């Protein structure tokens, strides 16, 4: 499994629009064969900060996600909403607990 955390800081007046665009992207992303989980989290003490939790079967699944129309639509729609550039941290799954 390959996991990506995407950290996003949006402008205060863009919170609702970002949530709407991200929900559409997450719903479509969950339909991709390489996606295991795709969640959008909003920080409790600072609602302008979000984390996208993306779990893929492998790195190829993550690469395929970035080639989808819904990802491109999300990327372009939310770009002007950012208070600062988003960034991601990638992880390999190393411990499985049943």
C-alpha cells in the first residue's frame, strides 16, 4: 500500500468552495481501481487547514489518479483558493494489524 497525505491551507473565504470541490474529487477518486481510501479532513482548531488522506494499492495507483479528469478539475478549481501552496508527504505501508 502507498499512502499520501496532502496538506492544504485555504483562504478563509474559500472554505466552503474548497470542501465542495474536494468532496466531488473524493467521491470520484474512490471509484478508481487503484484507490483503497480517499478522505478529506478539516482541522478542528483552524478550519482553513485540510488534509487529504489518500491510500492506494501501489504507486501506480497514485500515478493513475493524477491522470484522471476529476483530479485535473479539482486541481484547477482549488488552485486560486490556496492561502499557500499545498504539499504532500508520501508513505509506504509497513505494519499490518488484523
